[in-house]
C-alpha cells in the first residue's frame, strides 16, 4: 500500500465518522455529555486535514495526524485517539510504501499504546469494545490483501460496537447509570467502528 492509498483510506475513515455525528450525539446523549459526535467530528477533521497537508512519508503523515489531534480541546476521546495514532506512527515506515506485515505492525503498536493508557477491556463498554476485536482481526489476518485485512477489521469493529449494547458501563459519566446502560451501544465503540468501516474503503 502506498502513502497515497493509505491517506485515501484515512480520509474515508474520517468521512465515515463525520457522517455519523448525529448518531453518535444521540447515543452519547442517553448517558453521557451528548458531545461525542462533535468531539469525533473535530478529531476526524483534524486527522483529514493533517493527512492532506502532510508532505513526508507514512510515518510523518501519521505523526502529523497524532499531533493535530493532540492540539484539540475535547473530552477523553482526544488523548485516547492521540495515543492510538502516535502508537501507529512509532512503528510506521519513513518511506511511502507499507506492506501487510507493516500494517499489522503499526496497528499492533497502536493498540499496545492505547491499551496501556486505557486499561479497558471488552465488556467495559468503551471504544475498546470495537478496537480490541478490530486489532485482533488485523493481527490474525494471514492473507496478502490489504482490502481483506481492513474488511476483517471493520467487521470485527462493527460486531464489537453492536455487542457493547449488552454491557454495563464501567467508565466515565455513564458508569453512574449502572444497568440502565444495557441496550445502548457505547458511543466510543460506535465511532471507532465508523473509522474502521471507512478504512475498509479502498
């Protein structure tokens, strides 16, 4: 995959998140601050703008995206997404090409970094309900198709976000609502699923 192809996927991912702003706001309004849609639109906009403006290689592009997110004011999503993107750039190639093994490596490093920061697991009703299955799907992929790799990740993320409906919130403001949160998906998991759905678009 070339830098240009990766950039296109990242922009598709940002578009998918932005398009879901109203849906994400609606989910977050039930047990949160009703600001997740707006926050994720800011994050997606910052990533897309950084990707467009980046004139270096793949590592530089991902670093620019992480820095752009870090500069935002927002809720807990901002440092989490910054950490994830920063982890991604750590193992990214400096040049303009990345192969399947390279893709697996950057997503593994990204997950390692955010996992250290978050501490949330599947079942805690957070963005990790989508990110953990997606990361596992990428790690487990054994083929040679970038399209198939991201399709597997998107499917796993979507299923994880949907499955978050079955859990009780254990983090953030929603935690205080206890079992009332069962039946509503986690907004962070939903936005992460949107991002992976966009990444799966070549």
